[in-house]
């Protein structure tokens, strides 16, 4: 499970960190302002604390026992007014940096999300074959989430802690080097504790994430298969197995949380031990050392120093608590960058599809208007441009292809489809039917051979133009959240209402759409779950119909749909196929039978070809398939 | 709430020990500044002397040390308690779901059950762990610090009577405005995620129609909205700290002023003033923690409700009223005036007054359009659903007379949506019979026409299947599922559209195998294909939850309109 990686160590911490900084650096000015404000806020706290000494030593101690008058109280009043001013500035600083940092971090996350999404849209299909949806989704959910925590809290805290620790240290040294030396010893002790706990914490968190992955995987699998569990009375065994892995998770997470949450009381109390020890040694210094000595301190100094001692340990505790989150965030950032760095779908094509007009003498020229006639615009290296009429003729010449170098899926495929012809592919699962259709629109690029479209090598055609010139109806119909109208218009975004309705009518979808509560404005939710499988298929046919290209790639559905809807789909498909070049992965015998050519595929090779009557006469594999002796899967 | 406390079982002692240790820690933490002030007052400013300072100082260090041990132990116990509770809760929910009937599962839906068991349980577990530590710590810290502040000077402590409500008011007001904004933010967040998910599912459609630009524009819009919603919600949250600081600062300045007067007047020692200032932070910080607990409680309440809903759900079908010693006598099935609807207050019966008598050993085909309730009808035989009205009998006794275990061991059903689980093929087959011998397994696979293809796999019966049986084809999966059901050696076998991806020839071989080896088993075949049912002893034609006709293929063909229609349309495809 992808989630299991959450607490893995980043592989290249430094590079990832710098790259993250570069993202933040996009708002350089604001970031500087944040640092300045953090400094204002931290320094104001440090200076504020020093007033304990001033008020104790210089104001209160000398006048104890005197009668309170306005005159006597004036120095205290003035000092307190100064203190109010310092605190006020600190307060403003602390609000300002939080507010600006919120803007900076949200902008940064916004940019990262945008880069991630936009890049993903440009990645080749191959990428999506090798990454599961869950894995990719967890980039947006888990990884961006941990980043958010890190960017909005950890960065500021890091800066503020460094300033606070440094500032407090300076103040402590200036107050009493002797006591400071003592606090440093306690600091060393606390570092040992943090190091010890931190190491174990990270290890245990990884162990915990592993167990979480296992438990979640088990839950998903068994709750999805719950009905099977019930039918086989498997409940007892399932519960026992679950309890075992659940106990493992409990042990691992107890350890992980122990180390993570024990840090706070340990660090907090080390600071109290320091406080107590400073109070004791400080008092001894005051009593035992003559006032003239270098080590001598006053009561006010002791009070201020005690406050600084507490302030000194606080940021260190905070940083050590952030440690896990920073590591997790960097690991997450690394995974995000991995996707952003994945190579995009290459497109070296330069042939485009343009509106054309054909002169009386058959010469083709470009037109700026919509003419209904299209042509391939083919610029040549010598500066000339030729136009080829768009007809929809596709040829495969000795095409060989494999998804990986090791395993060849298609071997030496040669076939052609003239404009308006219907080519059917039949064969068992894994024979390479879908692969052939994936090559025509260049979801994958072939390793050997040549595919031409209207005589042009498809590698020369711009991918977007190539795909625009053909429509696909896929086996599993997936729809988008939005209205029925939006979903049909996905085929051609600028389609008018009339065109959409015409397409729906052609696909036989109009009658069920108009019966929906809001007709064409009915909102489809969650991948069309409020429509039946058959209705979704009808919509996807309408979607292809509105695109209206001369080439159609059709992957017929195998799922069992009741006879009436099946019949509607059949009619819709037949109408859609009229007058187009069609490549169809056929599961229905009627589709196969009506095809101009049938290619029977086995293990990546065309073993039989011809029309229905030819193939039946051959009494080969097709004959067996047709008479139901083999699976048409 | 009772449900909730039941899950603390086994961890109640640590759940209590942790807060107790925290009490010790808090008392010591609050006491230390007070001791310090005595130390300075009597030891430094008074004349109690060096020994006093040493004695009191060491006492203080010891206190801090004890506090460290108490705090560390409390943290450990809180982790044990919290994770133990979470684990109990998870097990309880899982066990509960194991007892769910199909109707219970349908009501919650599978994805919702998964979310409840993962995300929701985790949220509750985190809240519980926090609660064990903070719920006690903060109020007690508040009380103790206030007590010592009061002890130092009662008048000066009055300052908190104003400061505390003021801070609560500020934080409360902030939370009140922020909560609806956070709810909106969560919606935007979910929306963004589901639209990303959608583009992942649809990536081939997007690429085929060249709509990357369109999707990017759509995403930009939701991404902007998410950012704006985040800022609008969080800009309130970031006020918490400044509010807190403001209150602390105001208190410090006031304490310096009024406390200063008291010090000058001689009614308060100067060291006590410093200790008092220490208490300001402790009191107000614990107040802020208390308000955070409230926010967390509100946030986790939704998760808690969702999980408790599952735990408190009453399984619709259980063994009450069953006789554990009763075994299924034979494979006869009788339905008397059976009606069924999925919702109790539903308008229309899905199954409407069905009367049916099937003799032991008969083979029955069931055919009908989608929505004609074929699956529902056969689901009532192994009691996956209970009839709303009427009686379903197996072996001459109402199904509710048998325990579910006894009934389902004799009534094997191959579901329409069937699944294999992670593990080897053999592991999966053994679901049917744990103690099956290799011969029995192979025999079942031969009948289900799965043996040959299993042997052609690299590891044969030991081949590992991915989750959901991903590395076998649809037809192969169906044959494995049939073999798995056959291994139960049931008296009744129900195949719910279980050979839809299997070719007709193999389909026929499977049926032949049944006849040869399990001739005495009552077999019910639900199918779309006429060829799957035409050789059955009798065929039931279902239409809209009613029996339209029963009869053999020859009897129905030509006389029954629906049957003839389906037959003709399927023949069109294969002959001509």
C-alpha cells in the first residue's frame, strides 16, 4: 500500500529540501517579511522577560516599605508603559507572520498541486499502467497534507526557535555566565534524550505504517468480499486472522506513540530540573559570593534567569517534536517531485488537421472557415506545405510491439482499413486486441514497423490532432461528474444543444435521457452510479457521435446487460459505425459478422483473416469461436 | 456512550493510571515555582541560611525528577490505553460486520464501511489518546495553578476571574465563526480529491478526446477555491495564539502593577510575584488546551457517531429461533406465498407472492430481464435475505429453523459478483472445505473445468492470486468460484449468472459434470443465456418479481412470450 511509505526516509533529503525551498522562494519578499516578523515577535518576548530584572532590582527592591505615592509609583508606571509597547509590537509581529505565512504556504501548496496535476495530465498512458490510482491519489491526499503541516508550521517554528534559542542564550550569558554553563550541561543531557528517542520513534513509526498498510489492506479486501465470506461461513476465520494483524498493529503503534509522546514530558521536566537547579545554585551564588565578584548576581537577575531557563527549553522541545513531521514531509515531497519529474508524453508530430476547401480541379487549399471538409496540413523541410484530404484510411505495416522490451505482445502485424470499412478483432484475453487499438491513437508507440493514416506516418501527426480525428468508445464506460449534456459534449466542447440532442438520438440515448427527472440537465454523480451500465454505454456512444470523426475505435462491452438495452446499444453502435472506418474489438457475433474484415488474433499474431463467410469456410479457429467451442473473452 | 466504554476493556487500568500519574506531574510542576519563591524569600532575603537553600533546592530537583518519571510513565500508559482502545474498537467493528446480513451491508454500502473502519476509527483513536492525557491534565493544571496563585494573594488572583472568561470568549467566538468555514473547506477538499480521482479513472477518455487542457482549467478552478477556502478558515485559527499572548501580556502587566504595590506595601514577597507570573502562563495555557479539546471533540464526534452506528446496528438475520442440532435433510426447496421488499416501508414488492416447489435433485433454470428479481429470489434460499412475507423451506423445514452455519454449508451459492482473495488458488478453494484432500480439490476443479488451466499456470494450484483474483481472466475466475462452491459438497447449488464469461462449450461441460458427479444435488441456474438453462428439468421465467411461467424448454418455447422473445433474439446472433 502506498500509505505504508508515509514515514519512510527521503532518499535525497538535501535536494528535496532545496527544491521545496525553491517553491517557497517564489514569494521571496513575503518570506523575508515573515522572517522579519518572526524575529520581532521572538525578540520582544526576550526583551520583555528582561524587564523582570529591571522591575525587581531597580524599581521594587529599593522602595520596599515606603509609603505608596504617585511620585513613588511613577518609575514602575513608565517601565510598564514601555513593556506594554514592547509586548504590543511583539503581538503585532506574531499575528503578522502567521497571516503572511498562511498566504505563503497556501500559495505554495496551490502551486505544487497545480504542477502535480498539470504534469500528470501530460504523462503517457504507460505511466498510469504502472501506477495504481490509490498510489497517485495518495500524492494529493497524504503527501500534500503532510507538506501542509510542515510548510505552515515547521518552517516558521524552525526560524523562530533558532532566534529564540540564540537570543535567550545571549541574554543568559550576559546575566550570568556561571548559571549559563550549568544550563548548557542540562541541554547536553536533553540532546542525548532527544537523539535516543528520535531514532527509536522514527523506526517505530515505520513499523507502525507497515502494520497500518496490512490492516487497511485486509479491511478493504474482506469488506469488499463480505458477501462471499458470509456465503462460505468464513466469518470466524476472518475474525481470527484480523485479530492477529490488528494485535500486531496495536503493539507497533503503542511503541511508536510511546516514543513520540514521551518526548514532551521528558523535555518539559528536564527544563524543570534546570529551573530547580538554577534556583538553588543561583540562591547560593547570591548568598555566598561577594557582590563585587564577577560571578555575583542579584535577586532580579535570578528571577529573569529562571524565566529564560524555561524559555530556552521550549523551542528545543518544539523542534524535536516537529522532527518526525519534517522527515515525513520531505519523504512526501520527494514522491511528489518524482511524479513532476516523470517524462511527459513525447510529441514530435508536426502534421495538423485544418479546415479545407477543394477546388473544381481537385486541388486542396486551407480555409479559415468551417467547411466540413478537412485536410492534413503537412509542412515539409524545404518550406513547402502540402495538403492531404482527410479520409480515414489506416494501415499497419509489419508492426511489432511490446509493453516492455522483454515481452512482445504484437508480432509483425500488417493490415489495412479503407475509408468506411469495418475491421473486427476477435481472440481470447491477452491476444493483443486492445493493444492494436491503443497503437492507432498512439497511447503507446510501436517499436518496429509503421502505421499510416491517410498515407501519413502517424508519428508525424501531432498527437492531439491524431486523437481528435478519431473517437473511442471504451469497454468500461466512465463518466464525469456534471450534467448529461456536459458528458455528451465532452466529445466536442463547442457542440450546440441541437447537435447534442441529435447525437443522443443517433445513439438511442435520447429516449431514456428525456425520461430522467431533469432530462439533459440531470446531474450525474460518482462515475454515473445513478445510471445503469447500459445507459452509461449509450451516453458514451452519444459522446463519440457528437465528436463525429471519420475513424472510430470501439471496444464492445462484455458485461451482461438485459436483452432490451443490449438491443438499443446494438442499434446505436450500428448507426454510429455507418460511413466510418471502424476498428472494433468485437464480442457480439452480429458485429463480427457484418465486418468487412475479421482478424483472429492469437498470442499477438493474426492467425486468420477474411470476412465471415471466408472464415467459416476455413473451419479454423474462427469457426470454433463462432460455434461456441472457445471463449470469446 | 456505553458502547464506547465497552471498548476500553483490558485497558481500563492504564486508562486510569495515566491520568493519575499526570495529576502527580501537575502537582509537582505547579509546586516547584512556589518552593522556589520560598527558597529565595527565606533563604536569600531572609536568613534561613545556606543549608536551607541546599535542602529546599535538592527537594525541588527531586520533585522535578519524580515529575519526569511520572510524566514519562503517563505518556507510555496513554499510548498503551489509546492504541489498545483503538485496536479493541477496530476488532469490535470488524466482528460486528462479520455478523451483518446482506441487508445490513447494503444499508451501509461497502465503501462507507471501509471508511468507518479505517479513517473514522483512527480519528477516534487519536482523540482518545489525546483525551487520556489532556482531558485531565489541563483542567487540573488550571485548578492547581489557580489554587497556588490564590494562596500567594487572593486579591491578585481575582485577575483571573476576568482574564479566563475573556480568553474563553475570544477563543469561543473564533471557533464559532471558524467551524462552518472548516466544514466548507472539508467539502472543497473532498470535491477536489474526487475530481482528481475522476480524471485518473477517465485518463484514457481524456487523452482520446484530447481534453487535458479542459481538465487543467477545471482543476485550476477547484484548486483556487480550495486555497481561498483554506485561507478563509485558517485566518481565524491563527488568531488563537495572538489572543492567548494578548491575555497573558495584559495579565503580566497588571500583576506587575498591582503586585508591585503589594510588594512595596510589604504584604507580598517579591519572589512570590515572580512565582505568580509563572502561574499566569500555566493557567491561561491550560485554558487554551481545554478549548482545543472541545474543538477536537466536535471534530471527532462525527466519526464516533458513524462507528457507533455500525456497532449498534442489529444484524437482521441471526440464529435466534434456530435448532443447532437440526441438519438439512435433503435438497428440496419450497416457497409458500413468498413476498420480499428491500425496505420495510417500501411501496412495491420486489418478489410478489411466489409459490414454488422444487424436488431434491432437480435442476432448475431461472431466466428473466434485469430487475426481474432473479438474484433476490435465489438469495432467500441460503437466507442471505429473509422473506418479508411467506415461508421459504429447505429440506421441508423453514430456513430459520437451521443455524446459518448448518444451512449455508448445505446450500452453496456462487454469487454474481464473486471474488477471490489474496493467497494461492488452493487457499481460495479451501474456503469451500478446509480439510479437503488434494484429490477432492482436483476433482472439484475438473468438474468446474478449471483443472486444466490451473495446471497451465506457472505454479499450478500454488499460484498466488492478487487481491480480487486480478491475475486470472473473468471466465477462469468464474470457474474457480464454482469449484470453490462444489468443494462444500452441498445439497443445493445455486449459480447466479456464474458462467456469463465462460464459453458455451465449457458451460455445457460444467453442466455435464454436475449431472455425472452431483446428480442428487438440487441445482439452480440463473442465467442470461438460454443455452445455459435449456437442458434444465424445469425453467422458471421471472417477470417483475412474479413467476411468468414454469416448464421445460420445449414447453415454454412457443407458448411463453418472454421466453420465446429472448430465445429468438439470442438465436439471431448465432445462426442465420
